C-alpha cells in the first residue's frame, strides 16, 4: 500500500485478503479479518482509532482469531500505512 499510495482491504490486482494470506503460505484458515489505516503517526494512535470504530474493533475483539500479523510501512512522503491481519483455524 505504501509503495503505491493507496489504502484498501483489496490489493491493487483485486486479490482479497484470503487470497493474499494463502499466497503468503498460511493455509487451512476458517476465517479472516483485516484492519488498515494511514494518517496516524504512532501505534497507540492507530489502535485507538481502530478501537473507536466498530468495523475494526470487532476484528481486534474476536476471540476466534488465534493468529495475527501486524505491519507498518512508510511511503516516500512520510505517511505510514498500518495493517493488522487476523486468522482462525
């Protein structure tokens, strides 16, 4: 996302979250979730933003998710793109 300057749960080549997770080698999952953000400078600010929004809070609070991946990348203008990916088996 940072490399191409976009924010979405669908990749630029139209791959879904489950497509991307499987391509990364995580197989056998039964459900997925993803939170994305940009425009915030600190991890604490990002998590607070996600917790203030019902659509992203539900992923964080979902007890069925037993796996998580977290990433942050900065673009050439200094904007940080944040991602949380969740999965259950």
